[in-house]
C-alpha cells in the first residue's frame, strides 16, 4: 500500500510539472541585434567565439561606428551590453559596435583558455601560458581586418577593454601595439603574473620610444590584495616618470571594492572616460 501511494504521488507530481511547463524543452534566449560567429585563427592555431552587437539603427545608418573590443567575451558580452546601455542613458555616449572575444568557455570551465591567451610569457605553474603574442596577432591581423571589411566601422576609433587577466593582456597590448586602439581600458590587471614580466615589456618599449600615442585608463580596487595593488601603483608611477609624449592617462582607485565587486563599477567608469569625456 505504501509503495502504491508513493507511486501515485510521483505520477501526480510529474503530471503537475508537465502541466506547468517545467518538463518542456528549454528554448534558447536570443539577444536582439546580435550574432555569434566562430573564427579559426591560422596565426594562433586556435578557434574563437566572436559575439557581435550592432548599435540601434545600424542597418540604415550611413555613418561609421566606433568599435569596442572586449576580451573574456564568453562572460562579458551580456554585461558589456548592460553597462553600455547605462552609460548611454547617463552620459549620452555614442553606441559602439561591440565585439566580444570568447576563449573557449566561461571562466573557470575546463575549456576556457584565458591563461593561455592573456599571458605574455610562459610560466611553469600555468599550463599553456605565454600565448598573448599569438592572441594579439590574431586580433590585429585576422579579427580586426575581418570586422573592418564587413561592418561599418571607424578604424580610428577602436577601444580595447580587459579586466584582471584580461587587463594584463590589455597592458601587454599597450606596449606592443599602442596604435592599434584609440583607447585601452585596463581593469585591475594581473601585473604580478610571471614575477612581473610585463614590466620588462614596458622597459623594452621605453628604451626605443619616447611617444605612447594612446588613451589609457587603469583601475584597481581599494580593498584588493597587495599582490594586485602594489604592481598597479608601480605601473602608474612608471607611466608618470617616463613622460611619454601623446599619452592621455587616467588612473583611479575605486574605494570599498574588492577584485570581484569592482568589476562592474570599473567598466562603467572606463566607458564614461573613453566615450563621454571632453
């Protein structure tokens, strides 16, 4: 009798779930005015997911649009749309084409390759590390030409945004290809990676150049660990002491935020600085 009652309750529960739609197949959610592409890089030898969002009125527009390139695209495509929307409402910034570059899956999943693509040098404790040169070559010589050839872009108005390990890659780009982007927005970069190898990259650049023609935004959270804060301040001091020509530079410390809680605030402030400042 107990078994019969249990079976009856189970069947009733399954019927209720089916009635209310819980047992139905889940339908995918789509983001309007957006598309997903997959690109194979011959230079890097890797496959990348490219997420693109088009500004309002893009189809009939005759003007060219700025382009915002965001790394960690599997995680940050949707949040970037939210922060762009807020910035547009608050500061009336021009809406850019958003191009978010995915790295094999969400951060923390087995397929994610940010430690490969964002790191300037190989480091024994980080598997597959040291892929930043190849990743930058993919962006410069394959991705950007493809975007510029097929979309209504303004090549003089490109912006790169990266946070944490992505911020390390953005810093690497700053000293390797400073003219590739008009703005480089760097959130809480992992500058301590590889025993601070990025500072050797900066030194090599400084030895050969007096000009750094780019607009640079750098942020760190006031509650972050010394491992994040100390090299961040070191980089800021270097940029101040070099007196690079043609460098427009903004550094902020966001009080009362940690590495994770500072991420959304950073992008909002970075976008406002890049697109709304006079």
